[in-house]
């Protein structure tokens, strides 16, 4: 799918913590997606950004960080493991105070 990744900036010009990832079009093959970007990338970078910008509250700005082809969910496959991940299998009751 076609993936657009945007950084958001506050009215003060500060980069926000949030990043918006938009899957905008499905392709049957990765090569189709790459060809689409090759043919339409400049248009997406100009008019596409304007369309997304129109969705934001006044004063907020966006910057297109990435225009690429990706498989939905692939953003998370290489997600770094949190230190807390090793505790995800623990019993739900272990955080409760025992009475008795």
C-alpha cells in the first residue's frame, strides 16, 4: 500500500510527538506501488500535502517525512522491544495488594 508519513508542527513551530501514518492506496504488487510513486510522487508531495493540511486545526502544519510502499502493519514488525515487554505475561493479580 502507499504509505505517507507526516510530522506535525504546532502553531509555535514546535515539532509534535505525534506522527501521522496514512495508507492511502492498495496495490496488488509492490512494483505497481513503486511505479505509482515514480509517476505521481511530485503531485502527491504538492497537492496531497495541501489536502492533509486542510484537515488540521488552523495554525498546525505538517511535513511529509516519507512517501513509500509498505505492507500494513509492517511499521510495527521492527518495533524496538520495550524493557517492560518481558513482564507482559505476568498474572494480572500480581499488581494488586493481597488481603488476608
